[in-house]
C-alpha cells in the first residue's frame, strides 16, 4: 500500500504556486496542480513528471463551492486522499479606496478568502480521517497595510485569522495550519504592479531591494522552501503561526 501523501496547491499554474508544487513533488508528494484553467497548468505538471514525480492538472474556480468540491473529489480519485493543502490562489484589483469598486472588493475577497475556505473545507475531511494534515495559507506583508490595496490587505489579514482558527479547530486531529506572508516576490503579479504604476520592472525591483535588509527581492523558490518546512513531518509541533518571508524586519 502506497504511503505517498497528496497535496493540492491552488494558483499553481505559475509563480509562487508553481514553485511550491514543484518543491512538494521533489519532497515526494503527489501534487494536484490546481488553477482556473487546467490547460494553464501543463508546464508545471510537465516539470514535475519529467523529473519522475506524480502530478495532475486540475481546473477549478476556487471561489465556487461546487467547482471546488468536484476538483477535490477528482484529486482523491486520481492521486489519493489530499492531506496537504496550500491555499495560494490570489488576484489583485488595486486602487485607492475612493476609486475602488464594490466588484473589485468582492473579487479579491472571493478568490483569497472564500477560495481558501472552500478548498480547506472540502479537503479537511480527508485529513481528519487520516489523523494527519497540513494547511499552508499564503498571506502577505500587505496584511499590515499597503497604499492602494485596501481589498488585498484586508483579504491577506483575513487569511491570518483564518489560519489561526484552523489551527485551533483541527489541531486535535493531527492537522496543522500555518501562514506564509511574503514580501516582494518577483512574479508576474509584481511585474503587473510595476506596469500599472508606470515603472520599469527592473527599476521597481531595484528600488524594492534597497529597502530589504538582505538587499534583494524574493523569488518563488524562497516561499516554496518555507512551505516545504511547514508540510514536513518535523513541523508537526508548529501550528497557528504566521511567518513573514520578506528578507528582514517588517515595520
């Protein structure tokens, strides 16, 4: 009987999610690479399977309960009971408060918070049945406040409260829950931010790095290493924590 554990990583077609999916596969887990469009997950899946890992692409809208339920059932049937969830899926709809629309607010809340709720709720029964599980939620340093991101900041702060409550509710079943709050990570999302504010991406990165104690911006692999630790057997006594992965102190 196989003892290989199965992970679901949301928003895993690219960026941080893709890096986490690849790292977990390297750690020996079977990985469901989940994103809105299954076809967009092909590169991540190929990178895993080319190295001998096990992965499938799964399309789902994390904000839709029925879509998530179907996706999680597919994962359980094709890869095995999912006992690891990494809630990474996210979007930005940045604007100053007086310019922000209700639709922009709702869209960000739906993907980040409702999405994490839907996926974790659908998967937790497999963790409880197994008496073991890991939930890793992606927050952000923006949870502490960031101009032009009132929706995103509120959602990422919510992820921290969500994480701590999961740790309290699920700990007795052998399930841990932790959150990673990245600072500046070089991804398509931060490139889009630079474009939105009219700054060349290289200049944007250079200016950001100057404010970071280690004097560089982060890369997706930095977050993947942290997720790997939280999911490891050795992290079984670590739960309800929020770790800021930002290259140094955050005011």
